[in-house]
C-alpha cells in the first residue's frame, strides 16, 4: 500500500526550511523501488517557500488516499496485479469522487473538489511539465481529433490557471451571516466614539465613513490625508473627494465620492489630532488616513478585523448606505430609473451592474418604506382604537355614576 512518510524536523530543500516534509512510498515494493520518483518530484516542486511546504503536505495526503483507493481497494478486487499509477481516466476519478462522498470524512463538497483538483494537477504536471506520460490529460480538440483519458476545459487568461476541471461537484452556498441593521452601525459608532483614545476615534471615523459614503473596503483602506486638504464647501451639502482607488477606475476614470460636509470636517479634525498620535517616527505611512497602532497603513484584512470587533462587516455598511440613499429618493418622489442612475453615480457602479445589484437595493428600500408606512398606519389605528376605548370607558363611568345616583 501507499504511505506518506515525513522527513526530519531539520529537513530543507534548496535552502528552504521544510520540517517534516512529506514523501510517498509503496511499502509493498522492495526498499530500492519503494520511492515514487515522479510523485515526490512533484511534491518537492512546491518547496520554494514556507507556504508551499504546507501545501505539499495536503497534496501528499490527497494523492496517497487516491492511490490506495484505486490500486488497493478497486483494482485488486478485479485482478491480482499492481497497475502503474499513470494508467488513469476520468471514469476512475468519477468513481473515486463517489467513494469520497460515501466513505471518506470529507463532508463538504469544497473539500472533495480540492482533492480532485490535486489529482488532476498532478497528472497535468506529469504530462506537460516533465513528459513522464503522454496523451492522458489535456484539452480535447475536435478539429484534430485529440481526445484524452482526463479531458479538461480551457481556462481564460483572467482565471490564472492552466485548465479547468470539468467534473467538480456543485457547491451549495453557505447561508450568509445575518446582515447588520442601520441601528447596529449607529450603536457601534456611539460605542467607539465614547472611548477617548486614538484607536477608538479611528474606528468611529471608519464606521461613519462607510455608513455615510457607501465606500467599498478597498476604497476606505486607500484613503489618504491629502484628499482632505481643501477647505469644506460652504454652499453645498457634500464635498466631492477623488478616490485613490475604485473598482471601475479602468473603465470610468477616478471616482469622485460625495462626503457629507459634517463628515469631511470630522476627517480634517481627525488628521490634526488622533491620527498624529498614531503616526510613528520612521514608519512609512504613505499618508494613509487610517493607521494601525504601529503607525502603518491599515490593509484590507485589518479593516475587516477593526469592524469585526463591533460585529460589523464592510459590505453590510455599504449595502445599508446605498439603501438609505434610495429611501431618500423614493420619499422625494423620484422615478425608479432616475434614482438608480443617481445612486449608481454616487456608489461608483458600472453601467453593466445598474440593472441588477442596485435594483435589489432599490426594491429593499421600497420594502422598508412600505413596512414603515404600514407600521405608521398600524400605530395610527391603535391610537384611534385607544381613543375610542377611552371614550367608551368615560361613557360607561358616566352611566354607572347616574345609576348609582338613581338608586341612592
């Protein structure tokens, strides 16, 4: 059977520390034949950096599991012979896929798909990188009549991979975490503002920026102090700030985001006070508006971490902000198309997405307004009923008084 053995704690490959690096062997063969040269060569190819060593361990476990299934569970029941692991086709992997579902401890489709991808990439390496096999895996070509035991699909340049695996299971999306409400963001802002320290002031401002401007996480993280050097406008409700980065810059040019004047003033004040306390001498902050406690710019992961402390997610705030923008426009009597066009400009959405994503927010705003109106109507009806009850109680009391007087 196949087995993963591990090298020593001090093991290294090409100068890269690789403690307990995995190797595959076939323990049913003689010691001088037991090592699987092509497999172990493939594993060693990942040991160019520390993360690669960890990936090699996962791949070794996946390949070992597959070899043991195919050659010592399935093949040996048919014939008492050891078949070379290079003899493979899609039907074998499909049967293995079913076995993983029924017999393995991999309960998630994503985990099983990862193992299938490891197998495909191993055979691609054997054929296209080292030429150890030929005609086993590739992209079918009907014109030239090329077929393969492991047919794969061509990937686009944007996907940054050699090929696509065609037999992966469809993954069931996990339910999203509960969305936060506008009141959650307001409560978080009050909580952060109540603490008189630079980091809490930074957190409060980040929360306010997202909820007031609908900035994306990347746009928030790349804000710099020089964007807020100009004095705030006197005759406008908003100060328009040209962002350093936006999702659709390539097709639309730099996005100008509207900042409420009150928020713009808060940012200018923050620059002079709390940000100066976070800035560290000798640290290149790149003029980033939001800094860590070490004085370095906050990255995308750090933005998530900061907001997570308050039970918030960046994109939730953006969704809530855009929904509020739609509520304002619906209340003003603006048409659907005009409202979507205006909010698309504010949000930095592409023309392509205006009919889908923003329409969802528009419908959500309509539902919220309808719910508010129903609630207001219900309150008015309750108030009317309460008044009627009070009048009836007063009338009953008056009648009882008259009854007592007549019987006295």
